[in-house]
C-alpha cells in the first residue's frame, strides 16, 4: 500500500511541475510571471488562522483602525 501512496505523491508532484512550467511559459509573452515559487506551491503551508485573525493582521499591517 505504501508503494501506491508513494506513486500517487510522485504523480502529484509531476503534475504540479508541468502545470507550473506551462503557466510560466504562457505568461512570458505578457511579461508576467508566477508570484509563488515552485517550492512554495509544492510545500504549501496551511494557514490555521481564523478569518477574524487574518482581517486583524491585514488591518494592522495597513495601519487601519476601526
């Protein structure tokens, strides 16, 4: 069973790489680029903050007060 899990993870990484490269190539003529690195995409970090915490963080960074 571990072999199947490893193969699925490998296929997911390959697909993510292909999508990343394809999208990057599509953006080149428009002088654009993907903001996130491939590493960031494949090693995604889960944000455990609540919606209220995120709003407060943004407001503090922007210097906004309610």
